[in-house]
């Protein structure tokens, strides 16, 4: 009887030991988890709110028009008494004037003048009686323009005013040649014209050379008689019978 009691008592003690170990293990795990939370707090995910994407409005680029400026001389019979046979011009600039104040072209001066050509071009007008010599080409804002200015550095002339017959051949005699004065070095032409979007406009300054050169005293003076011919073209098109200088 005693022996049996001892066995049962020992078995119960073992169970108590196992149970105690389990409680200790659980307590250790709880402590470990709590300690970890204290040392490493949980990181809460953050939500970033981005501002709405704003698409800027499309920029409208204004469509330009093209201006071409040419010169020529009217058809005439040359080498007759008192007529010029050569009128050489050295041109350094062409400008046009735009009306209004809403001008965005960076080449426009404060008072509305736009440079179409700047440089040096020399030509004898009497070489261009059937052909237009293109002096300048420029993209311009559409709108109304009022004036044209042709700046001339120098002008020279030759005039025949007599003839003799030698061995049955008529020979012209040069009566005068030399410089021609150009008042203010600029020809000012009042001529309104319109530039259209996506189109081209050709302006040809058609000189009447014999009528444009006068001699009020000793010297010759250029007082131009000019007919301005307008020709509407497609963008990129050149005027008929023209060459670029």
C-alpha cells in the first residue's frame, strides 16, 4: 500500500512540474513579445496624397504670312537721246511699317518699323526690265501695313544724249556719268498692304528710271517715280519672272 501511494504521488508531482514549465514558457513568450513591441514599435504605413496633375493649356502659335520685296525697271527703249542707260543702286536695308500696338515680332522697333532686309545688295536697275530682282523676304504677323522704306547707300548713273555716225555705224556718246544724290539716303513709299495668314505677298517696286532722275542744278538727284505691283502667292511661292540677289 505504501509502495503504491509513493508511485501515485511521484506521478502527480511530475505532472505539476510539466504544467509549471509550460506556464513559465508562455510567460517568457508573452514577455518577449511585449519587450519587442517596446523596442520596435510597429510602423504604420503612411498614405501620400499627390496633387492632381494639371495639364497646361496648349499654346497657340500665330500663323505668319510671307512678304517678298523686289525691284525692276519699266520696259522702255534705251539708248535714245537724253535717257539713262545705267542706274546702279547700292541698297542696305528695307523696312515696312505695321499699324497697331499689338506687335510681338522681336524685330519691330518701338515705333512699328520691321526690317525685311539688312545687308548690302548692288544692282543696275536697267538690267531688270523683264525680271524682278528679289531683295528681301520676311515672315510677318498678319495685319495691315502702311509704308515701305528703301535705304540706299549710293547711286550712280550713265546718260547718253548724242550720237554720231562713224563708218555707217551709229555710236552713242556718254554725256554724263557719276553719282546721283539720294535725299536722306532713303526712299519713303506710302503704300498700304495686308499680310494674310499662311499666304505670301509680293511687292515689286517698278522704277521709271528716266522719270526718276532729275537735274535741278549741276548734280543729278534721285526722285523716284515708282509703281508698286502687288501679287498674291501661296506660301513658299516666288513671283513670276524673278531672281534672288
